[in-house]
C-alpha cells in the first residue's frame, strides 16, 4: 500500500517541488501551504523503498524511487528547507545528511540493476552533499550546528545545538558508514554539548542527577521555550531523550564494528 501511494504521489506531481511538501491528500495530491518544503520527505521515501521494497523486487523499487532520487540530486547544492520541528527555514544538517544517505542507497541499487547513468548521478550528488556537510562544523563552539543560512538571520546567532541533528544521523543508521557517523569527533562533541546543557536545565533533571543517576531528559534545543501548553522554558521531549539513549547504543555498536573490521 505504501509503495502504491508514493507511486501515486510521483504520478500526480506537476513539478519537482510537489515531492517535497509535508502533506498529501489520500489521493496523493500535494497540499501546499505552511511547512513546505520539507526536503527530508523524499529522502525518507527513497530509504523506505530501497530498504524494504528492494529486497523483494529491487527493479520495481528503484523505478518507484527514481523520481524522488532525481529530486534529491537537484537538491544536492540547494536544499533550503524547514527543520524537523517546522521551526526554522534554511540549510538543515539532518535533512542534508538524510539526502546523502538516500543518494548513496540509490547509487548502490541502481548499480546493481545496471542503471549506470542513475548510479553516477546519485554518486556525484552524494559527493557534493558530503562536502557541504563539513560546512556545519563550528570551530569556535567545537560542535556541529543544526542549521545555517537561515531565512531569519537571528537564528544564525543562537547556539545551533539541536537534537534533530542527532535524530537525522540515527534515522538510517548504518554501522559501516564512515561519513560523520556516531563516532565522528564532531558528532560526539555535539551530543556531549547537548547533554551538558540539559543536565541542569529543569528541576526533574537536577533531582535525577543529585540522586546519583546517569543521564537526563533531553529537550529539542537550548532556546526552545515550548512546554506543551505555553512558553515557560521548554521541557524534555520523549523523542529527544530516546535519541540520546539510542546514540550511545549505536556508538557501542559502531566501535565494536570498527574493531572487528580492523581485526580482520
């Protein structure tokens, strides 16, 4: 059903941007308005199709994914988008990271299916995105900024810390991926900076730490004031806290894999 639906979306698209909207009707027509574009959408679609669908019929899965891959290839050097929270518009690390992962998956499956032209298009675009990901490093702060070149310039003046960045890396985790994975020093320092900030942020966290417990509830980003009812100073988010926990499990998995590969 999912494959049929995303195929209908592509069939209905009258322009490439129709594949980057955040919502569609049940008939697969794009819904325009606030929150668009969200360029991680076509990346998630490609990753879903070429992970689940490719195992059963890789040729059919690639055919469905091709329109989305071509959109992502065009976005490789111009990916202005909403962030995962629909809060900010600009270049977003988590989105560009997922675009890279989707293009690399497309490259792999296209090469296996003998579509060397599509494979080369995906490879070149993914290489461009990998180069651009390095631009999110903030040498002064020592961590990765979640976004840059925002439509609202004041967003470039705040901390730039955001758990959405970690979520993007974890969304399609590949233990063998050597590009800015969970063991990358910049990624590790970003997670460390988030933990250091949120440890003392709320009374619940302070009591937890004072009791000698490890970890804490993690919010979205330091400047977040949304508490679910108003704007009183933010709150720990379940998904952000789970990302933080998952990050450390994946880090152990990654280190073990690297040790195993070096032993061989």
